[in-house]
C-alpha cells in the first residue's frame, strides 16, 4: 500500500463491496486498517489497487446525533438481518489545511460485520451533505459543553 507498505491481511478480514464505492465501482475488495496513531480514523484500503485507500471514521465520533434510516430492501444485497450487525463509516477528506477537514455524511458506508459485505448508500432525503466540517462540529460541541458547564455552575 502507499500508506503502509506491504501488509498481510487475513482472508476473513477482507470486505466485499459487490457494487463498489461511488466512483470506484470496479473495486470490490477492501480491508479496514486501524493504527493507534490515526485513531479514531481508519483506512479503507483496497486490496486490488494498493494506491486506492480512503480515510474513514465512525460518524458518531464527531456527529453523535447522526442517524441513518434505511429500508430493508436497500441493504438486502448485503444480507443485513440484525441492525446490530452493521457498522457505519463515512469518508473523510483531509486537505492540506486540517481545519477544512470534512466528512461525507450523505454517503455512509455500511458494513455487515457477520458476512463482511459492504454497501455505500446515498441519502437523498436527508439534511446531510457530502462535506460536513469536522472542525466546526467540534467547535459547536465544545461550545454546547461549555454552555452546559456554565449553566450548571450558575445554578
């Protein structure tokens, strides 16, 4: 890989994306790579093209109220039987100026942890966009937390 050099992965860790990711439909096999120095971010690394990798994160890390409403037919192809078997990730864009880092909340990636099948959704009827500012969200969260502390102290 470009980021990690040569790595070995267990076959049972390979994720199968039958329809590929948006814009990368020809690539169907990926693996999630987690390193301590990158947490909470992970890498969604393509096993077929070493130069193809995406930074992803669980959206609730930065957007705790993030919710995805999905119809059963939308996830039938990854055979989701129990919502608890699904992990959700979003692609993160990290430009040179880190304060401009964004998360694509409109195109979540759903992973069925039981069978390792994956699907990317496009949320068309939602308030989410493809470029939610992570830094602004952290500032909002900090402001709310500070306000709550101030309110508690005043009481």
